[in-house]
């Protein structure tokens, strides 16, 4: 009888645990916490912010007109703009301007595994652009 009670108790306990785990899994899925919340690698066609920050921006005549200092990202996680350091020499005396992401053409050179950023603006246009102060309510709202 003791052996039967222990077996019955084990089966009941195991069933209760399975029901509880199923309930937790259903609750996690309802809260948006499922197996798709983690990544082991970046998705196809995606890139890291570090792949862009520091890269040169090329202008209308394929000349170097600045470099990416920062990305402006909206609440939905979309890049809406880039902060470009323009003017100056060797990083001294340059100013930050902000450009809409739509003004940037992004290509990937698979051979060098490098991202190339281009704009239709030339150096003179970018030098005369208003300085970006990084505060609230900038030009990209």
C-alpha cells in the first residue's frame, strides 16, 4: 500500500507541476515573453550602431564631408536621423549637424564588410547647416 501511495503521489505531483509549467508558459506568451525575445546573432540585413558610428559620410562628388558621431532613434527603435561631424581638421573645430535618415544612402561593401554612407549634400551645404545641439525638440520632430 505504501508503494502504491508513493507512486500515486509522484504521478499527481508530476501532473501538477506540468500543469503549472504550462500555465506559466501561457502567461509568459501573453506578456510577450516567448522564445523569440533573445537573439544569438543579428538578423539578415540588420547592423549594429557601431557599424555606422565613426564612419565617413561621402558627399555629392564622392568627397568625404564628415563622419557619423551618433544616431537619433525614435521611441519605436527606428533610426530617424544621424549626427554628422562636419568642418574642422582632424576632429578639431568641427561641428555637429543632424540630418534626416532619409537623406542618407546606406550601402554595404561585402568585400570589405564596411558600410558606406552617402548624401546628396556637398561640403559647403553641410558646413552652412545649423549646428545640432542634441536637446529636445530638434529639427527632426
